């Protein structure tokens, strides 16, 4: 049963990542692209967890944890750059 | 004390003293000179303790291999020659330290002075005690470097800086030539061990390489010992403080060349070539130095040229290839060290008390400075070679030896020229004493406040002068055994019987000596007229010539650089990548073999194919948007993200963790830099050139892709991979092979890498810290902010969220660090994670807020990281294991249970500190530039507003 769930989730994730990239490349505003990137990071976290479930392996849990913890920093930095130019004032 | 320990202690003591002085440099003058004096005195005591044994014929030696592959051993030996020089270095060193304590004002950088002086002493001792010629070269270079520091001690004086540079260029350049000569010598002799070389004189002189080797070694000796035509640096080195001149430029360093000639005398001397070159160079130097010394006005200038002349005398004596001449040289080394150091110190006293060193402005000082006058006059008399002083005996021996040497087949040439030089030296010595201390005072001003200094200053020269007198009165008792045993060591056989005495009956040498004194006195009487004649002549300005040569060399090198090194980054990158691609293509086409290996592929899942498609799409987007730099950064983030997924997919958790954290840090640093850069740069290349570059890029991509394909379709190189897997736990105590490889199996590589990283961090600092100055500073000041400014600097939500996040991220960092040895993680990743935690604070709360709360600077982090890693490696040496051998054990800790502790963990701490420090360094420097630029911009805006208001 879990096998089908994993396959379904992979299909959804692949679709989501593709759509994210579509938005990211198309824009039209920079804000769209940054939000698309942020969503991609979230989907990547999901993908890592999913790979762990699919292979019954908890080694990659830390990678997902780390990405969840620091993945948003890039987004914040891009936004800060857009707002103020200098990200460390 | 055991011999090996004693020899090591002798050489290490001065370096230890230098280190201690440098550490205590914030303390007073008394501590600095006290440490220096203690070091010298201790060394001197050690030397005196073994003097009896060594003079009796024992050669004490010790040797440990250093770099055995090239024949470099750390071997020290002490024979009579080394003993005499070590005694001179330490004895005069001690006197100079005492003199220097009173000579330097207490507000000068005495710590730096005495530390450099001790550094020099150690280097010099190393030269005379080396038992391996390669080791000798190491110390030889050290003397050039420490002498550079000492000559340039008064950094604010242009002449000191120029003098130091010239001395380094000449003696350092000569040192390079000497290296070539010594390597040839060792190759011919088949060993770099000094004792072995000294026994193989016949083989060496029979070699066809002998003439080349001889000339190379002689250039090294002549540059160091200020022989014609390399003598010109010595007078300019007189910009050094007088204690330095007394120590380096009369008694010790300039004698290094003479020492080496004496040391290698058994293997080098005796051939026609040797005798002709060395004798004539010595003779010319002796004559020229004496002539110029007669007409110099600066006291130290007179002494510098007289030193050149006396060194010429020594070199000439060694050039005769006669055993008795070698004896005379040894005796004269002792004499010269005594009277010349005393004279320099006296000159220092006169300068110190009157404020001038110009002999034309001084005179009649005997009345106001009687003690200095007695000391200096006796020393000058010894230099003139007047009886009953030591100088008389060695000068008479020298004149006697000249009678046995015919140069270019002319038997009278050497005696006549030597007598003329002796005459001149009588004249300049007498002039120094007479014009300085006798007659009428010439100018009132320097006299008014002149008086004898305290005993601390005149004690050292007085002691030396007493020695110089005793060397004349009781030469056999004082120096007989020493001179004859040292001469034996120089010659390599027993020295001829020695009869040092003032009176040898009436002979030719006595006649020459008498003539020299008489005519010398006459010259002094007629000095004013001679001086007018000398000054009417045109003289070659060696310094101008040197500067011109250096300038010309500089211009040529610049031309070469401009011709070969284009300042265009695009062109340089194209050139380097073109070469790489060509080399790889050449290797792939001619190397043979197939592109695809034997390993079967893995099935590609649909998800993997989609990820691959995303990667390709993002890459194309980067290329298409390459001039919109901000967009490019976003696209690059996508690539980084997908590569992280790929690492997870292909079971590389360490790499995934690294990729995630590196990605964040990279984006932050790039954004910081982008703020100051054009956001959409103009087109830099023409259309055809861009096609050319595209072709190269495609070529490079194909090459890398092909290489990756070839690698991935082959099985791993199994002896290595399986070794690591099998031995990771049993040998390194960890189950994470990646980490064990980094900190244990290949720890030496890692050590090198973190050192490089540390250097890179410092280079970032060096490059960016100077951006506020010069042309870069001007560009920065005219920088225009081109980004919009929202009013909110530090959004409250963001600030609060990041402060809560700080301890959490730090905890994760520590966790990743601690488990790294067995699970994915380790020092490198942990450092990046912790750095991110701090970067986040900078980002949210601003630079000033965060920087004010940070206690440990980046430099300290980098330095302590490298030191910890080094110390861990060296720690294993203490336990008798090889460098960087790791050890581990399991311990029971209450509540926690069994804990493994490995020395590799300590090493990992070093890695952590360096990586963390380097990342923070880059961030701090980049953001400081932005802030400087922003401040400059704000000031400019304000100025414009003020300008427009009224």
C-alpha cells in the first residue's frame, strides 16, 4: 500500500517541481521567481523525505532537517537585496 | 651535559631568547636586553666549558636526518674553527648587548631590536656550527634576512630602508649563487656532510666542474664579506644602529664569507685558479678600502671602508694557499674582531655624546672624553698595526707571507701593494684617533655637552681593547694554543709551529712595517692636501649604479609582464581554459582505451529523469540570462538544489549536507558582492569572440562530461576503495568513511587544505582591507547606490525569528560535528552550519549589532584552527608514532553511556575553526566595503544637498 502512496507522491512532487520551475523561468516579476524558488526548496525537502521512505533509510533525514532550517535564508537574502541592496547593514 | 644536547642548546638558545623577547615586547628595555644577555652568556658558558676539549683535538658532532632524500641532515659539529667563531659571536654578542642596552633610548622598539639581534646570533651560530653544507645554506640565508631587519631598524629613515634593501639584494643574491656552488660541491664530493667533503679535496679539485663550483662559492663568500666589486653595500649598511654595525658589520656577519673560505680551505685552495682569484680580489679590496677610508668624513663610513680593507686582507691571506698565511689569517680574525668592535662602539659613544659623526666637526675630544679617547686610540693603534698591540703581530705576519707569493708571475706585486695598503691603513687609523681626540676643537657646538658616558657604555669597548693589547703583549699565552689549533682545523693538518712575538729580529717584514708607519704618518700630516686631490677626482657612485641596475631590471620585468600578461580577465581565462581543454583532448585522443567502461548502468527512474530535465532547463536559463546577474543567482540556486537531490539519490549524505550549507553561504557572499557590482554589465566582448568563447565552453563541457561518463561506467579502483571501507572502523575508529578519510587516512592532505584555506582567508583580508585607499578607494567613493531603499532596515519579525533560530542552528551544528566520525557530518559541515547561524544574525540584526556581540576575531579563529590541527599531528610524535597518527578509545560517561574519543576529533576542531574563520572573514570584509561605500555615498548626497540649499 505504501508503495502506491510513494509513487503517487513522487508523481505529485515531480509535477510540482516542474510547475515551480515554469513559474521561476517565466516570472514575470522577480518576486514571482523568488517565491517559486522558495517553493522548490520546500518540495525538495519533501523529495528527500520521500526518497528516505521509498528506500527505507533514515540517513537522509538530517539533510531534510538542514534544508528546512537554512533553506529559507536564501529567500530572505534575495528579498533583502531587492528591498535594501545591502543585505548586511 | 651530553654533547648532542649541548650542541642543540647552543644553536637553539638565541632563537629561544628571540622568541621570549618578542613575546615580552611590551615590557621594558631591561627585560629585552636582560634576556638577550642571558642567552648570550649562557651560550658563552657552554662554549667555554668545552673549549679545552675542542682545542685539545676533539671534534664534537651530532646529526639527525632532516630531509634525507636530498642529503640534508640537521647535523652540528664543533671543531676549533667553529669554536673560535662561536666564541666571537657569543662573546662580542654579549658585549654588544650590554652596549646596546645603554645606547638605545628606552622609548625605542627595543623588543624588536634585541629579538632581531638574537635571531641573527642564532643564524650566525648555525653557520659556524653546521656539519652539513645544506644546513649551512639555511642559516646563511637567515643571516641575510635578520641583517635586513637590523639595518632597517629605524624604519622611518629612508637611508635605513634603502641600505637594508641593498644589503639584502647583494648578500641574498650572493646567497643564491652560493646555493648553486654548494650543491655542485656536494654533488662532486658525493656527500653534503662537511667532514666527508673536507676529506675529498683531491676528488673535488680533479673534477671538471671545479672551476664553475669555485667561482660560484667565491661569489657567495665575496658578497657576504663585502669584497670588491660587491663591497658597496657595507657602507650603506651603516644606517643601522651602531651596536648592529659593531656586531654584524665588523665582527661577525661580514666574517661569514671569510669563515666559509677558511672552512673549505682544504678542498678549495691550492689551485692556480683559486690563488689568482682570491689573492687578487683580496688585494684589490684591501687597497681600495684603505684608500677610500682615508677620505671619508663619517666616523662609521671610515670604519666601514676600513672593515672592507681588513676583510680584503683576510681574504688575501686565505688566497695565498700557504699554511703560515692561514695561521696569520686566524690570528688577524681575532685581532680585528677585538679592535674593530671597540672602534665601532667608540664611534657610537662619540655620536651619542656629541650628536654628530662628522670627523670634520669634531676634534680635541680627549679633554672632555678621556676614557673614550684612551679606548679608541688604543684600538686605532691596533688597527694601524703599531707595537705593542696585537694588530702589529698579525700585520707583520701578513707582510712576511706576501714575500712568498708571486701573482701573475711578478714576485714584487703582492708585497708592494700590500705595503701600500698597510701604509694607507696606518694613515686612516691615525687620522681617526688624531683628528677625533687631539688637536683643537673644531666646532664649539658638539663639544658643549660632550662628556664620557656611564661605565655601562664604555665597559664593552674597554674590555675589547684590553684584549687587543694583551694579544700584543702576551700573544702566546693568550691565543697561542687557540690559534694553532684553529689553524690546524683550517689547514686540515697540524699547523706549522707557531712563534707569536712582537720582536722577530731585523727582517724584511719589519722594514715593510716601519715604512708603512712612517709613510702613513707622513700621509696624515699631508692629509688636507690629499683630501683636496681626492675630492677633485671623479668617483663612481655605487649606489646610483645599483639603483640604475635595479631600475632597469624592474622596467624589463614590467615590459615582460605587460607583454605576456594581459589585464583582461576574459582573455586570461580563455587562455588557461583553452590550454586545459587542449591537454585533455590530446590525452583522450592519444591515450587509447574506450570512453565507455565495463560497468553496467543503473535504471533511471522517472523522477530522476524529471530532475535531470529541471537541471538542464535551469542551466540553459543561466546561460540565457547571463547579463542579468540577480536572475542568474536565482537560477544557480535551482541548480544547487537539484544537485543536493542528486547527492541524496546517489547515496552521498555527507555531500548533500555540504552542498546545502555551501549553497546558502555562497548566495549570501555573492549577494554582498553584487550590491557593489553593476547589476546588468555591458557587453564585454565582440560577437565573434563570444562565439569563440561559446565553442571553448562547449568543448570544456564535453571534456568534463566525457570524463565523468568514463569514470561512472567503470568499476571503482578497488584496492583503494575497499581498503578505506575495511579499515575505517578498525584503523580510524569511525564508521563514516568520508570523515575518517578526511581526518585520518588523508589527514595530511586536509592539513594542507586548511592551511591553504586560512591563507585564502588572510588574502581576502589583505585584498579587501585596502580597498578604501588608492584608485579602488576613489572608485568606491564615487559608487552610486542603484537599488531602491525600503524604509525598514531590520524587520522586527525577522530579527526575532533569527534570534530564536540561533541556538537551534548552533545545536544542530554541534550535533553534526560530534557525530561526524560515525555518521554523516564532521568539522567542515558543522563549521558551515555554525557560520550560517551567525550570518543569519548579521543579515537580520545588522553588522554593528552582531559584530559588537562577537568575542573571537576571524584571524584568531583561523590561526588557532591551523595550530590545533598541527598540534594534534605533532602530538602523535610525542608518543613515538608518525605525524598525524590518530588514536581513539572508548570511555564510560555517567548518564550518557559509552563515548568514543578520538584524536581525530581534535583535528576536526582545527578544521572547524579554520573553515568557520575563513567564511566569517569573507563576510566581514565584503560587508565592510559595502558599508564604507554606503557611508561615502551618504556623505556625498549630504554634501550635494548642503551645496544646493544656500
